[in-house]
């Protein structure tokens, strides 16, 4: 599995957590966790998007 997929999956899980437990008191450490993951992802995705875009361009040709 690609590292970016794993990081994006963390955001999916957090969205699920927030959606169903909106009224409970938050564990701020748990909320900071996705923020740290986002920092890692934001450094990865520009290169991966360029790679994907180049792949699409090759398919187009």
C-alpha cells in the first residue's frame, strides 16, 4: 500500500470519529494526530500528483 493512501485513510477515520461523536468532549491529543499526518501528507502529495499527471499525459498520447 502506498504511504499516501495510509495517511489519507487516517483522515477518513477521523472524519468518521468526528461525525458520530460530535457531542463528546474531545481528546485533543487524538485531534492533533491527524494534523501531524496532514503535515506528512502535504509534503508527499505534490510529487505524487505530478507523477499521476505524467501518467495521464502518457495515456493521452
